[in-house]
């Protein structure tokens, strides 16, 4: 079974702290994603990555950065946490789809989520 | 920009009913569409994935269909049970490898 593991289920941090959310997958997937989920707003993409050291901004990257030093690990960094970053954070991974390449198993797999509260 | 809409936003049905959840998307340039289930406070669990070349997929009591040209997918749940109560999300995988989600349908099955 594919496993996507997020380092913490619950996290409480103070305003201004630097926060690291870690995500590890064990299926050698190239694609990894970070989303945040808020009531009434659904899942919004923060950043995603195609491969090691490669990253792309999603729809709401402001206030966040990411790191992908190893293929299995994708870290989300809140440089200076603020109360409006209180949210559920979800990590996902999947195979990279190349146009014209008929990948069969292209499911995205999610971690269990990290509920972050910034006080 | 791809937009994914799910209707209804919430649904409450008695146990045993068959039900249909709807998902529509604005740009048909997709690789696939995936249906997920989310229990309160938890991550997402994959239910079904339909490749863009497929019309439907089945898993147990679940059947998902895809009409790419009209930008629509449905998730059919047969003989609903209280354990099916959850939020159901659909997501499309765009050519840029981005997963775009709908807002979800909150399902409650009453015993």
C-alpha cells in the first residue's frame, strides 16, 4: 500500500514562529503537493513539485515556501506564522504524467493531514 | 482557469437509498478524474479514478461515470449505509499535472 505520512496530526505554534510541515511518501512518486483546506473554501493548492529541487507555485503561495531535497520528502515552510495560516494542511503524491505516456496507475494519495493552529 | 463544481453541497438520505453525486468541470483538457472520501478531521481516501479515455469505473457499491466532452462526472452509491456518511470530493488532473478540487458534497445517511 502507498503511504504518505505527515509528521504531525496536530500542531500549535505562536505568531512569528518558523514552522516546518514534513511529508514523506514511500512509492518513488515524482509529483508531490501541498494543499490547505478551510471550511467553505475547499482544498487550495499552495505548492507542488515535479521532482527533486523542482517546485511550482500553486494558487496561494504567499507566506509559504517549500523544500524538496530528496525525492521522498516534501516540506512546507511557514517563514513567519500568522493567525490566518491556521488551517488543515494536506500533502499528496502521485506519479508524474508525461503527455503521450499512458500511465495506468495515476491515483493521487493523501496523508492524514496536519491541523495547524497559530496563536 | 479550471473550475470544478459539485452539486449538491449537502445531502441527507435514509439508509438504503441509492444516490447520485454530481461533479462538473470547465476545461476538458484533463488526464483523469478522481473521487475521494474524507471523514471529519482526516485526510482524503481515494475511491475511484477514471482515465480520460474511460467512461466509467466500479468498485463495490460505487460507480463513477465520466463524460469528458460535456465536462461532467457522477458518483453513484447503491444501497447507502450510515458508514457512507462523509464528505465526497472530486478532482481533475490537468495537463500541467495539477489536481483541481471541487468544494465537496457532505453526505449524511440516517439509520
